[in-house]
C-alpha cells in the first residue's frame, strides 16, 4: 500500500509540474542585435509619452503548486490508518496543490513606458513609431533622427550625432 501511495504522489507531482509549466516561459526578446536593412534621416514632428499595460503570469507558479501539493500530501499522511491514510495523503496533496495554485495564479500588472514619435523623413514622408523609452535618449520636436529598419521587421528611432 505504501508503494501505491508513493506512486500516486509521484504521478500527482508530475501532473502538477506539467500543468504549471505551460505559461512558465515566454519566448519574447525585446532587445537583441539584428542586421540593419535601411536607414532614413529626418526630424521629429511630435513626441508623446504613453504607457502600455501587460498582464504577466508568475514564472514560478508550477513550483509553488508542486510545493503546495507536497506539503499537503505530507500533512495528509499524518492522519488515518491503512487505506484511510492513503486517501488522506492523496486528498492533502490535491488540496495543497489547488490552494497553492489558486493563491499564485493571479497575473501581475506591468506598466511599460513607451514613446510615440511622429517623424518626417527627407522627401516629406511621415512615420509614426512607438518604442521603449530610453532615458539616455529623450526626444524633442525638431530633433534630427535616424529611422532604422531592422531585419526582424521592426523600426528603431535614434538621434543623429
């Protein structure tokens, strides 16, 4: 019977880890080096600071759930005898994992600070670009800038020097 209890606890632990791992890692690289395809030169027409709110999941949620299931199983194992002890262990693991998952399942709000730039390039075309704020590069109207087209289909604005 002990072997059955240990096997059930191991199976529960694997399931909890797999269920919590779905949102554990996001493949999102905001800042990486990529080849430049084209550069245009122009001037800033307008600048507006904006915020973008994102909701993100806790990357450690699976581990919290696993820990709750483990602690619940240990506590449940203290009660009953024979098959009642096995049932108490399983219920303790389920309840502990559920409580830990519910407690840590609330997404967190992250505010990303962005800048919206209206740029007029040589030749008269106008472009609006929204990018992360760089505190080392504050833009103002009439600043001379470069519009940098990157190989990953993104655009970056920086000041001409």
